[in-house]
């Protein structure tokens, strides 16, 4: 079993910053692919950023240049999402995922609200 826990969400004004953390634990035999999705009310869940086991990163166009995903190399199963220059349209529940042996595991989500 794999457990995924996110933290770091909250309320911030437009232009502000937040850092989300994601910690995975359990049966993870190697450095996993990890990433973040987000889901706004009434909308589908969309990819925000991902990082592979080799630390290759990928971002949604809407967050490029503002968000940075990184891995804690002391704990290869912890990743962060640094979010700068936040906009009201970034408001959503942010979900972390971990890919292990072809299966995906999700956290419970953390709310990010950006006020204008």
C-alpha cells in the first residue's frame, strides 16, 4: 500500500506565493514519478506539473514560469510545488499523485484559494 499526503494549501492574495508539499510512504521500491493535478469547482482534474524518477519536469502552459516542482533528494518520495505570482484562476483543490509499478496513488487534496 502507498499513502500520499499533501499539505501547504491556504488562502492567498493575487500575486502571492504558496508552497505545497507531498509526502508518499509505503511500498515504493524505487524513485517514483510524482506530480500535481488540480480541480476547480465544476471542472475536470487537470495536470499542473510532474517530475519523473530522473527529475525531468513538465508543466501546464498556464503555470509555466510561475510554478516549480522539485523533489527532496534526501527523501525521494517527497516533492514540492512552489507557486508564485498566483492568480484567482489558480483557485482549486490540488491533488498529488505517485506512480508506483504502473499504478497511481492519490492524496486527499489540499485547497488553494487566491483572492483578487
